[in-house]
């Protein structure tokens, strides 16, 4: 009996010890926001492209549905007017005179047609890495956000972005009547967490903050305000 116990104990001790936390996700090197609409006939291919990007390690792809095509006969079931305003702010920054879909914004700076796979891939590759390291994890039903110091950066806003990781929608009317749009990381809101001043900082908030609009995941953005809306850092929440 003793020898059996000794053998079992030796085998157990030889097993690798599992860490208390899962390995952290790779740092996010770029963020792609895909502005789209269920009433836009050209958007479904861009939605699929956003889905492909969402599976790439180190790349945060967000689908952001807008409302301004609703008048064409189908009210987008996921769009919010606040998302229209977000796209409009990017357009003003880049001196675009009108909004369009599909449109992709890379790391808060460059606006390009969202269905142009080649150009979008090149722009992501050329954009380099985000300058500020952002990490996010959960502890006791709290979301904890850690941001590294960067003495060269100006103050920026921290945003929690709840998302539905996968959301199919059957479109009942309009240009895409009868078709199914399948969204990845579709944004359900932008929640301002606070202001980062350039020093190393930690922010905490309730996990319930990310549970809105059917969201089952979230991301974090560190974004400059004012005329320059560059994204300085980003992180994916667990499971994203």
C-alpha cells in the first residue's frame, strides 16, 4: 500500500504546475473599426473580412453598425446613433466631407474602403505597433485595466467596449433582403472609464458594465481625444 502511494505521489509531483491565470493574450498591435450597415448592399463582404481579422492574434477588429441608411427601408438592428457620431468624428479628423459604408478605420487614424482587403492588410502591416501597452484581466467580478507609463504621450481616454463576439442577423427588407449578415465583435457601446495622464495607472470597474446589449465579451481602447483620435493602446478581454 505504501509503495503504491509513493509511486502516485511521485507521479503527481512530476506534473507541471498550472499557473493561476491563463497565459496573457498577445499585445494588440493594431485596431480595425469596420463601420457597416445592414441596409448597405456593399457591406456584407466587409463584414466577412472583419470576421477574418477578428481571428488574427494581435489584431483587434471591431464591427461598428451605423444608422444613417435606415431610411432605405430596413432599420439596422444593432446600430446606434452614437456610432454614427464616432464615424463622423473620424471623418472630420481626416477631412472627409461625407460618411460612407463600408469604411474601415485603422488605429483611429486612416480611413479606407472597408471591402478593400489588400489595401487594408497593407495599412495594418505598415501601421507599426501601438505605442502604449494596455493589459486587462478579471478578478472577483471586477475588470482590471493596467496601462504602462509613457512620458511622451498626451492625456488620453480609456474606453471599455462591450461586444457580441458573433451575431448573425437575417435582414428582412432593403438592399440585403433575405440575406444573413454575420458579425464578429459587434460593438454594443462605448463606456468611458477615465483619463490616462501618461503615468502608469490601474483602473477597475464592475464586470457588469460590459454586460449590455447581449454582449459576451469586451475590449479596452486607450484613445487620444480632440482633433487627433489616434488609438495609443488596446487590449482584448478574456475569450476575445
